[in-house]
C-alpha cells in the first residue's frame, strides 16, 4: 500500500456531512495522507477506493484522528502550487488529460514512472476540488 504523508497538512473544506453531525457553518480539516493504490474505505461513499483513484486522509486537526475521503467530498482552500511546480511538461499534460476525463492509458504513456503518476493523479484530484460546484 502506497500512502504519501503530507507535512504540513493542506487545509480543506469538508463538504460531506455525516449522520449525527450537527456542526454549524463550514467544516474544515487537514489532509494528512494521500493514497492511490486502492482499498481505502471512503467515508463519503459506500465502497472502497479503486486502484488509481485518489483517496485523501483528512483529520479535523493535523494531530487528530483522520478518515479517508474522495476528491468529491473535500475542497482545497488554496491551489496545490508546490505539486504543479515540480512537474515536467508531460506530467502537466497528464493533469490536463485527467481533468478532461481521459482514460489512464494515455497517462501511462506520458508518465511511465508509477510514483510520478501518483503525483499527477493527486494534483489533478486536488485541482478538481477547486472548481466551482
């Protein structure tokens, strides 16, 4: 299982409201881990994550317990600039392809390294959460 631990955690708005949650206003948390290998039980879905799907480990604070969310359940409060700055041109094209809904075969040709594909998928999922709903 490949989980990338992020330090410091990126602040996100939690969009998914759980049963019994009576908090008012917006709820925020911090991403403390990211996983694309699959099998993580997503708190906002009724299924585990699939291989290649980005799952974000989100806690209410950087040091509290955390649960897994899909990119649809959270919204990043700031763009992930440091992820984009360390990408090559081919990897940036891969992010664009993912954002347009392309299949993974093109991404594997553009970015042959599995660890770099993990980074591209994470950046694309982070950018998806910044789009208007």
